[in-house]
């Protein structure tokens, strides 16, 4: 999927993993994103994705199982 306004932007689909409404402003693009609940999938500019994937619940990783992740790339989430 290509953003009609930018023409060159690569979009990735990002899924929320927590049962909570999330509003996020992209660190690179300053674009506003909104997930309403767990499992919601939102189109995100590729440049904002690394920051989202770093987000965790709590201050540190627990036991290496990844259960404190807030976002993940959705299946088929790599679009040009």
C-alpha cells in the first residue's frame, strides 16, 4: 500500500498486543496512530515502525519470553 500524499512511503501493518486503547505519535514522521483494542491493525509508516517495536510494558524485559511487547508486525505487514 502506498500513501497517496507521499508517493514514496512504505507502509507496514502493526498490530496491538494489549487490551487497551493506544494513541501514538510517530517518532520519525510525527504522524498520529490509533489502536482501539488488542488485535487492531494499523498502517504505519516504515520509518516509525522500529520505535513501536521497541515499546514494552514495564521497565525491563522479563525472562526473555517477549510477553511484555506492545506491538508486532501483522501477518503480511510489509507493503510497498
